[in-house]
C-alpha cells in the first residue's frame, strides 16, 4: 500500500472525535473551545443556550457575509471555516492526479466516514448510505419500493414538493394510489395528527410518509407515535429528516421508522451537496437502487452509492462538520437554536398586525418559524425585509401556508434578531 494511501486511511480513522489530533477542527479550535466549554460546564443545556460569551466563540468559526443577515438557514446552511478548508484541501489533493487520488486515496475515507455518521445517527454503519441530499435519499427509497397498482401511500399536502412529485410519478406510471392529508399548522396536539393518519388507512395502505420537521414553517411531527400506529397495522414508514438531522437531539432508530433520508448541508453545516440515507438492515435487500447496480437485490447498503464520479472532497468534508457539531453537543445546539427562534418570535407576536404560524413550544418546533403581516403577501414581506434591511428570509406560499420563513442557526447573533424585530415592527406599521 503506498505510504500516502496508508496515511490517509490512518488519519480518516482517527477522525472519530472532534479533538482528534489530525482533525482541522482540533488544530483550529481545540484550546479556545475547551476553555469556553469549561466556563459553562456547570450550566444545563437550556441555560448554556443563553450564554452569549460561549456562543460568540462558535460564531467566530463562520465566515458569513457582513453585508446581509442570513435567516434562511432552512434552505441551506453555511459551513464553518474548518469544513470549507477541509473541502479545499481534499480538492487540491484530488487535482494533483484525479484518477489516482480520488479513487485510490480519498475513496478509502468513505468507510470511516460511514462509521462516524452511523455513530451520530445511532445506527449500524451497514445501514448508512452517503449521497448528495434528502431528495436523492428519499427518491431512492420511494422509487425502490416494490409497490404495485392499487397499493396506497399516505402523505400530506405539506410535505416537500420533490417527494410529492415522486409519488405522483409512481401513481401516473404504475397506478399506485397517493393520498394526501392536509393540516392547518401550528398544531399542539399530537393525537390529532396521529388520528388523521390512522383514519386515512385502508387495507391497501402500504406506506406512510412523514416529514419530521415540516420545512415550510417548522412543525415537529410525532413520528414515533405515527410509526407505532402504522406498524401495528403492518404498514411501513418513511421519514423525511431534511430539517431534523443535525438540529434535534435524537437517534434515527428512536423514531421507529423503516426508512430515513436527510440533507447534511442544512443544520449539520456539512459541505453543500451532501446527504445521507438510512434503511433498516432487514429492508435493504428489497429496495431497488435508483441508479444501476450489478447486484440490485443485495443486502449491502453500498449498492445505493454506485452513482459514478462524485465529489470526493465534499464527501470527506462531512467529517469536519461532524467534529464541529459534536464539539457543541446535539442537545446544547438544539436548545440554542430554539432559544434564538423564540427570542425574536416571542417579541414580534406582540406587534399589531403580525401573526406567527409556528408554535413556540419546544415539543412542536425548534428553529424554523413562519411569520406574516396583515395586508402583505409573503413575497412582499420578504422583499421588504431584504430591500430595506438586508435581512434574507424566504416567502412561502404553498397549499394553505402563507408566511415568511425565518430560520436562525448557531452563528446568528442576538443583534441580528433585534434588527429583525425592529424591521418587522416598522414594516407592520406601514402595511
């Protein structure tokens, strides 16, 4: 084995911890983060979420533009500098001799990365496939299931469009029956949601599709309760975790689902264009790969990774994002982002003509919050926020949801949220 290949494998295996000597994170942040963590070690995660001195250390790790306030992290989140540097380092290495350094060197880092993702997900490495985003992961499962004409799938009108279209295409081509529930969020009653799915079930129902955190306005769905109900009736469950993984403190098996897909470039802040798919071990063999494979009925999760040439630098950069995430801690991170959401939302809900479309209860929401101003369309409010105040959000008009989606992240400063509150108050007065 060439020396550089052996060295890479050794280094990749060592990256299981945030403070491993070979990680860029350790080299850049070890001492400063240790000191910051020691100062809040006596605090609960909820109390630590409000310690601005600690979070200022985290904020300095990002390179976000000073010219805008980015509050659309629900679309895609920026990576911290160490993740960017990792991608650049691997990209430079790859370009020294692509077919050698990509296929014979960087490709050797996938298995250590798979193990690292599995540890974060609370899953077996053999259940984790590394891909590009939640759409690829979930479409692989949706198209890979052996459904036949007349088989029913239950989803909602508030699910993500790319998943909705996948089911509609199967309905058009193969005759499956795609049924959509519709919810008026926010809902602070889990049993109401579970009952809606339950009442839609018929003897032909084969699959229930659940969006863990509804991307439009942040409602957290009671996945485990729905999954338990579905399994008691012999129905499988697929979960869209695009907005939950790396944000909420959970392990995938705890959800009780059969299939799970996510984008890692959202709240995990991994390189843009990175994702992950989880399939319960006993289900892998029966799922057809979306891309061709010589053994489509294999029980090896790797059959889903035969996508041809991929971005090895992006893939390997995921490891540093996990280091960054783990150094903060899943629960502490969730508490901080929920605190930031409630910080601004709790203030604007007192402003005349302003309406929130998301619960402030941590059981039902975390980062994402929808807001609207009477007399303005979501697009008008979005344009006013950016045009006058350089606050970047996104206007949402989808089915029965009409609001502006606001999503802070760990790098978001309270001063930026104060500006958001001031902007909404001024806009509402003029509306």
